[in-house]
C-alpha cells in the first residue's frame, strides 16, 4: 500500500468527463458533458481519513479525445502519483484503455497506484453504475500496489491488456 506517514490517505481525483459526468440538457433533450457531478457524488460518501484533491483537466466524451488529451492525462496522473498516496482518473469508457495503456507505457510502476474508472450509464440515471464504480475506485486506490488499473463492476484489472468489451458492457483483461 502507498499510504504515507500522515493519518490521512491523500488522493488526486482527476476528472476528464465521460459518461459518468454527463448531465441531461433539457433544451436539446440529450446527455452532454457540460458540468461535473463528481462533487455531488463525493458529498454523499463517508470518506473517513481520505483527503481528495480535485483536478479538472477537461470535460469531454472520450470519443472526442485526441492523442494529446491522452498524453496530458497520463502526464498529469504520473506527476500527481509523486505527490499523493493514490490517483483516480474519472474517464469515458470508450477510450479509457487508451489512456491506461499510455500511462503504463510511460511508467509501468508509478510512485502510487493509478486507478481509472468511469460508467456505462450517467450518474443522473436511476440505474447508473457510476456511484458503484467511484466507490470501488476509492477503495481500490487504498489497497492496490503501485501500478495502473481500471476499477469497475466489481473488478480491478491491471494494465497492460485491458479492453472494453462492448458485448458484456464492462472491461476485461486479454
């Protein structure tokens, strides 16, 4: 575990957008990445001795991400892994594996665990998986060894070789 000598476990929570953060735009009748809902989600949790620093990089659907976006996320996560006990990246699921592989290629064993998570259904929907996945990432970042992972749907999978399985609607290890 990457726990520091402090009594609190310090986590950098990097938000990039994705389905987990989509909100309903009544004017256009669509789900969009306009505002982050992570603060609302976090406010409903008992975090105990966990201190979270929010880092907002972008608020994009991952299908709209460029290679430069993936590199920015990777560089930011690796930098934060040197300052914090753990890093969580909230990311769109369509290109989450690209970011995970980018981080892994740059540094397979970062200074602290880096956990990517997201959701298949937005937080605003009644049947969303977003809260479960965020809680799993918050738990996993405290227990995982140094490395790069995805935490979703009751799984913790390590990079490399993680991919989204569109048929089952979750992530799998190849």
